[in-house]
């Protein structure tokens, strides 16, 4: 709550869930709530001079899955009803203060309730370093005393001591036993008797120690308040000046990224090549359909794919038709929206962002896939185009989605219907722009260096949660900028930040969300999903298919390799082959009317990592629209030239953009995802 006030919010009410009176218990077996100390919660209303709302906890931990949906008799519904009571009396309340630091279980349920009530979750402690955080709390005047202990190293003699008194000891226990310094593992619970938000402090005069379990290694005990009183405070004792508001510029790589951008400001852009392209009909045989189960790619889809004569009265209607066309393609491959692991949405008008999202989100359930939504000079009538990658969900194979929606210092809450990441054999990360996480505003004053540093910081924080270090695991990067003059600055920022630069496509597009200058989208290699519970398989057809899919995924292991090759000054291919994923970024800087040499260079790159065209999952072909080429032309030319080397052509998505390459000197850039 102190962080909320420090960030400009006002505390309007406090709310509490307590054990039911008939239970006779001070502590419930709850996955969500701490109830020890409930007998003194009523004092908070007078301490803070705000109303207190309370309800009894009627439900239990019914739905214990990582995701939450409305579940009868679940304790999460008690929180929903409590906050609904508060909103009935205070309809102007916009959000709630959340103290979660690490618990995804609690975060998901609080965010679910907030979404249902139209509230924002303010979780300023989320993912904070616990040692640093507890020190800041004590130093800011938070006098929180331990009222429960339940971990090795903690005993009933520690009850009643403040976090300031316990800080050195908790750090020691962390070193010895990996105890969470802030008690995030349930090692201890606290009760705040004073802080700068309090106009009166709580003085505890009498307590009773209740030993719940007298285990020799990890005693469980708690305090029961017998007698407390309130004591008035002076204005000086309500000083908030020691509350630390996090500054994103304290990120450790800030200086090197900003310096890298500064060093590149005088690099001139190359003059883009302009050419007209005439399509030469292909005499090659038809493309053979090819599957990479459980991996699937669906190339660029628009609302006009099946019928170019269609007319739509609004962007909402076109979005609905486009998403339905994508859905039809998914169903043809026996896929569902939950199988989609990343989407790329290209739009002609970024002002349609909110209206597109309103329709887009209706196709997803709890966790929409990561995505990048950027502007593009789409040809013809289409106002949006979508391509995607899907990995079919497999029984007994773990699949992790991170969909954090609360406001914090960690990374931006999603400004659209997408998740930050999905890990399913690969790690797919949503495009990140330079939003200040605590405000969701772009940094001021505006500068490319600031946005580049902040967007990379946000990207790093998201990836760090996955325990896949970005600098070691990145195998592909898309860098979108909103002006061609930013291209050399983006390359400088990326190279200053990364230790080893993976294949990277630098792309200037007409616009980015929120008017941002730069957006990063990355793919990381990750350990293959680990099947569990396979001993429970029976002999049904579906389960045999699942076992075969797991076998196929295990067979995707290849050696690690990374190289860059150039056949001539106009063509380059950068390849990374790491664990279970290979990516290639091939760049052409000459007249694109003859792509034969360009495709041949990609073919040679595939050979060097012992891959074949039938292992290519997808090709995203970006082209400089000043060449007067069209998407169908480029796709047809690429198809014809791939057929010179293979009977199989992977799905190809062609996207016209403003400029390509770190100097804007590329005419075509092809990004290949290889299995």
C-alpha cells in the first residue's frame, strides 16, 4: 500500500477475509490467505482512517491448477464477493493493492478477480529481490512483527520481533537453508503494527503463543493477540520520504545500451534499391503438403483469402473474418487456439489497435498466445494479416504460459490480449516496447536510446523468470523500429547488450503500438518438454499418437552451431543451430527480380547444419515495398526457387515494410524457423 501511495494512488478502503466464526480457528488451511492475526485486523480501519470491509472465508482450495476459472466453493470466490461489496459502496475504486512477490498461484487468482470486476492489480513488489525488499521495508518505517513461524531455523522465540530486528538473522537463514527472506515460502507471517500510512500505531500489550506443531527441526507456532491499544502519532512519524520508488534506469545494462546508441547516431543509411519485378511462371511440380507434427505454421492470413470480393463495414468485421479464417486453418490441422504459441499481427492502421483487440481477444480463453502487433504496408484491401506457429498440446507434457496482468516495477502488464511468454519446446516471447512498467507510459523525454534500453530491460526481466538467460538462449530476434533512421541505432543497442548476437532481422515498419520507436521479439531454445506420468498410458489411439509425438520431439536434438556466410557482397546468411531449434536470417541487398542465388545461399546454409528444406517449419519474407514488388510475386518467386532444391516448400508469409537491414539497404530478408 505504501508503494501505491508513493506512485500517486489513494487508499480508499481496506478489506479482509477472516476464518468463519463457527470454525473456532485462527488459521485456515488456505492456499490463498493468511488468517493468523485476524483478531486485530479491525484496528487497521482507525489506524488508517478508512473503512474496513470483512467477509468470512467459506470456500476452500478447490481448484489448485495453475490457471483459474470460476469454481463453486473455491476460496477465490470469497475474494470476489468481498471486493464486490467494496465496489458497491465505492464505485470509483480503480484497483487493489497486492503484496505478492513470487506466488503465481495467488497472482493468477487475484488478477482473475480483478478482470471480472474491471479493476487493476497493483503489485509493486512482484519479482523484487527479497533481500533488498525487506531492507527497504524496514528502512521505510514498516514495523511488521512476526506472528507465525513455520520453517527450519525459526522458533517461537522469534514471534513478536520486527522485520528490522530479524533482518540479519533471516539473511543468515537464507544462506544456510535457502529460506525466503520475505517469507514467500510460508516460512513466517507478519502483522504490521505501524507504518507511515498509519495515523495511529498499534501497541500490542498482551499475546498468547500457540504452538501448532512442536517439530524439532521446524516448529510451527503463532501469536494470538489478547490486548492491543492505539497510540496517536505526530506528522513527522508519518513521513513517506524513505519509501523507495524503483527507477528502471538502475538496470545494470542501461549505460552500455545508451552508450551503444550514442556511438551509432552518425551512421548514414544506405540508399534503398528501387526495382520493378516481373514474375516468371514456374514450371516446377506442385508443392507437396508437409507436416511437422507437433509443430505447425500457418502463413499470412487475411479476411480476403477465400473471397477477394468481400466488403466489410468496419475493422471489427474484418478482424472477425480474419480470425475465423485462421481458426478454420487451425481446425483443418486439428488444432485449437490454445495450441498457438506465437502470433504476428500486421496492421495497416495502428489507430485500429484497440478495436482489433476487442474482437481478437474473444477467440482466446485464459491465456492468449504471445504476439507482436506492428504496422505494415499491406497490399490490396486487407487491413490486417496474421501468421502463427502452433505446437499441439500433448498429454503429460508440460507447457508453461506466463500471463502477468498486474502493474509492477518488473515488466509491463500486457496492453492487449496476449501473454508474455509460452514455453513448449521453444520459448516464444511477446514483442516488447519501452513502456515504464509502473505507469505503462513511454519514458520522457522521448529518445531512441531510452526506449531501446527500457524495452531490452523489460525483455530481460520476462526471460529471467523462465530461467533461460536471454544472452545464452536467444536463437532469433526481430527488431522492429518505427523509422528507417533508427535501424543503425537498433543494431548498436542490440550488439551493445548481447554477448553473442543471434540471427536478427532489423525491420522499419510504418508504426508500433503506443507510438513506440522500437520493439523486440525473440525466440529462445529451451529444454524439450519432459513427459511425466507416461506409466499411466493405456492403449487408446489418442495416447499412442501422443507417445509418437513425444518421440518425434525428442528426435529434434541437434548439435549447437552458429555461423555467418556470404556468397557475395549482396547476400548474407546468419545461422544458429542450438539444441532443438535452428534459425536462419538471410538478407538480399540486390535487385530481387532474380532470387535464384539468394535461395541457393539459404540452401547451402541448411546443408552446413545438416538440415533439409522439409525440416523448415516456416519462412517469413519481409521486403522493402519501394521495390514495387507485391506479396504474391515474392511468394511465387521464392516458391519457384525453393522447388529447384526440394519438392517441399514450407509456408511462406510475405510482408511489405518501409526498410530492412541495419542500414536500410536490404531489399528482401527471409527468416527461417527450422526443426
